C-alpha cells in the first residue's frame, strides 16, 4: 500500500473521495464508455487522475 499525500486531477473529471475503514474513490458518469477515458497512476506521493482526451468514444 502506498501513501498518497496529494491528488492531481487533469481534465474535467467528477469524482467523490470517501473516508472510512477502507479507502474508496467513486467516479460517476451517465455514459459507461466515458469511464474508459479515466486513468489513475500513483507517482511518488501523488495520485494522478487523468481524463484521456485522445481516447475515442464510439
């Protein structure tokens, strides 16, 4: 498990972070295909959440 001290959001991404006994991140969308454009990555102590503008939606 990695420690995340910063969250970086790149793009227009709606999300909800929840605290509790387990860490959770919810990303809401009316279009399930849109979720395939969201990518997460942990680099050092940063959680990076990106919306890939190049991913095509059909």
